[in-house]
């Protein structure tokens, strides 16, 4: 499809990184600088938007207590903006394809013959542990890791997340609200004594690291947004870090 | 420990991203700009080093046919440079803690009371699929993914990688040399008809995408470096992409 400027339409689907505004890529900054429109979700830090000073900014994330846009409404906004502007950027926290529903937006635009160019971001699933100094893999300790959503669609009749993951390290995103249920499920397959930790507000100034085990981490005082990490790499981290840890 | 400039020593452990020199973070660029020394592995693209124009560059990666540095030698170089310079950057492809042996380097420096500050990078395990437009998660198709090394230390008597991963998407790094053995192991737990694809030279100009199934992908013409992705998200990608695919 051809846009207002007579060119093939392309929408940029861009990852903003895990929170710290400096953890965005050079490539993302370059498309933000030429953006006419930026359609963005709740970002950990809106300072990122300063890279698009002349763009129209459209917020489509959740707002406490207010109606927020459904995925259908967001898809419609994307279509309209793509048809009426030269450079449209769809900006998402982390990486656009790690639980970002980016794939659904690509499929919507594809149906109207609009191409998407995707620019990866540092996913919080890895970027947050790395920033605090927690290695998700470590020679002799972890040769694999699994990333899973802790917040499965509650309307699903059959749960897709089974918690029987055999990877050495398990990283759970968006799961603090259901941490009790999730850790109980995991304990069906994994020793309750397995080291675990929660990183709250990762990469941001109010970052907090809470240490425990799979068996007791759910009883700790934890606030969203936070990431749960389960596995022996948590013990390696303990040995490595100079950070203040909460027990 | 105190360095030459009379300050607490800090070594920066920095992820360079998956290959495309623009997929480096702003934070990484900022420490490269002030670096006195950059100690780097084989990078997918050395253009990244242009951000450190005044630094001494020390290559510690592999060179075809030549002796390369052991991890002990690299650790020794890190220690020496940390003691004799103000700003030392240890630069690794992708993210420093995703199969990068970053943890071992942190532990070495820690023993000498040298702190490490870690700066995450876009890991190729996610950044490469996202760049070609392949979503590693997708609503209703994949709520979890596992990243695993395909090249386990051959000297190990007991293999740690078991290939019984239950996550919806499996991403195998550095596994092209052993793709036949690895896919055979995976077929013990997963249908040979499961969609699979290989992305060669991801994010670089000679990128190539080879499509198949878990059962037949090992018979295709594939060259390293490449990433193997197994799971139904490969079918979602087929529906979404405008890229040239090789069958």
C-alpha cells in the first residue's frame, strides 16, 4: 500500500528496552528521530520519547482506573496512522515480540498490505538480570533458560502454561500478582529449596532485589513490576554481587 | 581496589548486541566513548569499535588456525588492564550473560576486589528472530520460550543439556555443527513435524532464512553462525513475513 508521500508504507515496530532510558538501541533512536507519529504503551520511562521531539505522540497503554484501548482499537489506530503519515513508529517496552502482542499487530497491518520493520530491544527478561549482575547462564550451572509469562489470559479455559519447564533457569515476567499460585505449580517439578530471587523495578532508580527460595519467595514483601528468577544461578549471583540484597 | 587514578576500580562488562552495529545500546556507546581499553571477543561487526576511538584495543577471541586465549589468560589480561587504566571495557557479542562466560570473569575480578558494572545487550537469541520478524512468543501459540546452547563442552562426561524442554518455542544458539544430533535428541520429546527454521548471519547483510521442520531441518544447506528456532511460531512467521525464505 502507498502512503501520503507516495511511498510503500512501512510501520516500525520498535523495542524500547527494559526501563533505563539509555538501554535503547541506536537503531531505535534513529527511527524515533524521523518519526511523524509514535504510538506507545506504558513505558517504564517516558524520557525515551524525547528522541522524537517533532512526532505526534499517541498513548495506548493502560491507565489506572480508566478505560484503556483494546487490541482491536490499537490495530485500528495503527492502520489509520500508517495511511496518513510517512513514518509511523509503534514503540513497546522491552522487545516487541516478548509478550508484547507485536505479532498480532504485524498480522493486522499485513492484511492491508502494510509492511512492518521490526527493531529488537533489550528484553527485560534478560536485561534486568544482567543489569543487576545476575547471569541467566553460567558454565557448569546453567546451560539453558526459559522465559515465561506469569500472567496468563484468565479467560482461557485450558491453561497453556504448565510450569513443568526443565531448563536450568526459569525467568517469570509479569507474575507478581500470581506468584503464590505460580511457585506452587513450579514446586510440583522443582525442589522448594531451589534458590530464587525477585528484581523489582529493574534498571530503574528504585530497583530492589529480594532473595529467597522457590518455597518461600511468595511470602516476601514484593511489589510489581518485578521479575522472578528461579535456579542455581541465583546462588552464583550471591557470590558475585556487591549490591544490597533484601532477605 | 584503587586504580591508577586513585578511584575505586570498576570494569564495565558490556553487551555489543547481535551483529548489526546499530543494535548496540546508548549506554554501551557512552562507556565505549570514555574507555581507555576495550578487551573484545570476535564480534559480528567490528564497526562497533569506532565508538572507542582513543582506546587501546585488545582482541581475545578465536582466530581460525591460530592459538587463542584461554579463559584464564583472558582473566589475567582483565586484571592487569583494570589495575593500570581508569576505564576498562570488556565487550562481548549479544548479552554478556547469555553463554558469554561473563560470570566467570566477574568472579575473577571480584576475588581481587574489583567491581564490575554490567550493561546488557540485545541477545542474538531474541534479537535475531525479532529482526527478521519472527515472534518468539505469540498469543494462543507460544507463552514461553527456552534458549539453550547447541554446543555443549565436549569434555563433559555427563551432558547437562537434555533436550526435553517443554517451552512452546525452543531457540538453539551455536548449534549448527551439532544440528543433526541436537534435532534427533529433541525428536524424542517433540513431533518431527514441528515447524523449524534457521536464521543464518542474523541482522547482517548476508542474512538467510531456511525453513523446514524439526525432522528435516538438519538435512538443509546451512552455514554458521546461525540460530535454530523450533515451534509453531515458525508458522506464524510464515504468515507474517514478506522476506525471501529458502526451502
